[in-house]
C-alpha cells in the first residue's frame, strides 16, 4: 500500500443519513421514519452544505458494513485523497485552486451471516429497498442529490478556461451501495460547445434536475448485464434523455472478489461486476487498469460513459482473506483508490 505524508488540515466528520429496511430515511438518533412528503424538509433542517467545500461526495456502503465502519471508510478515502494532493500537487493540476472535500454517508442495514443464505438475504433486501412502488431508497437518494445540487454553488460556465469556482458533486458506492446509487440516478432520469478544459466530453443538459460530475463504484454487487436489465435508462438512447451523469461511471473489479464471484455465481448463476467488470450495456464499457499513485491516468482511459477498471493486481486481500467469505470484496481502502477518486474530481473541472 502506497503511503504519503499526512496533510495537517483536519478533515471534517462526514454527515450521516440512516435508512431503514424499507429505504426510508430515519430521524437522527431514532428509528422513526420520515414521511416521504417531508424528506425535503428533513434535509433542509439537518443537512447544511459547508460553504468552504469544493467537492461534495455521497458515499453508500455495501454488504457486511456496520454504520460506524461506513463513515470511517468514507473519511479514510478522502483523507488519502488529501494526502496525495498535498504530497504531489503538480500531479493534479485541475485542483490547484483547491480541493476541500465534504461527504454525506448513506447508511443502511447490510449485515448478515457470511454465507450464501446471508448474501441472498442482503441482495433481496437491497432490491426491496429499491423496488418501484415499495422501496424508498431511490426516492430518498434522488431527493438528496437534488437537494445537494440545489444548495451547492454551481461551477462557472464551461467556457471559462481555468479557476472555475463552484462545488462539484460526486457519487461513490461499494458493493450493493452501487445499486442504490444507480437506482437513484436512474429515477432522476425518468423526470422530464465542449469546454476548452481537460474535462468530460459529455455536456451539461439543462433539462436535467441535477448533474453528477463523476460516479465511482467499488466492486459493484450486480449482474454483469445490470445496465441492460436493471438500469437501461442511465444512458441516452433514442427519445430517452438518460440520467444526469455528466462524468463517467467508473467500476472497479477484481478476480479475487469472492462476494461477487463465488457467492454471486451461486446466487445468480454468473459472476458479478465486482468480479469481472460490466458486460453488455447500452454503451460499450471501456477497459483500463487501476494505476499506482505515481502514474497519471490518460484522459482517453477515463472519458467514457462506462469504464471498467481492473484492480486485480492490488485488490487481492491477504493470503488468508482470499478464501474468506468476501475475499477481496472490501480491499479497496487503498491510496490507489483515492488516486482514482481524486483524478475523477480533477477531470470534472
């Protein structure tokens, strides 16, 4: 694992939003669900975007993750990103004007027995929390994204060459958390000249309710053809507007991931995205490799609608954990992961 000097600046504790098994947001410190018509009011009362933040992250965890662990994981990723920028500022020229991340962690009940039965239980729960007409997770997350977009300071017009002021919105998920994020962004898609900077080639669409600048999912727990079967409206097609995703959807995978390999194979008849990458999709996934922190990602490796990032050389787990129930499923808490995350933030400028 690559280590970098610590950045002395404190990293504020992430904000936290807890969901119940129906995907309903809970009143802080209680198990009382917030009625759907009052979600917006609840967010306005309990979630304030700090004016100092340059980048807003929404992180949703995956299988077998305790609430406190989810918050720690998100904070650790951003801490690594700050350390990398501090140690090698010239490597991320897009964020020379400042990189001050702030995070909202969405937590949900994901614990189960480390077995096929346990995996199926959480898979079914994640599906139920997102099911049309029943689960409220996509509704709540879409509201959250819309609220953050409405309250953030928007970047300047794309024609500005440099020092674009504003706050950028990024989504980060792990495992089943990636499903929730895809459902939420797709739910938003159901509502009704290229900038001269090193940014994404997809222009901002004024018809969208909000715009996500990048989306990174570590070891997604979903079938390889999920973007055809479950999320077909994420990308524009014919009369379909597509989701408000301006930057790429980046997906890591590792053959040492037993949760989306061994268990996913037995639960769904085929390995998942976290093991083998996205397969058939409305747009062709572009294959690339997770890079070490001393290497720069070429623009052409990331500027695509879907990017499959092979992390098998690093996300391996220890000798003992490779054969553990989840294998390398949670082995993404690395400086190299933060390097990818920080690069996506830089290229969003």
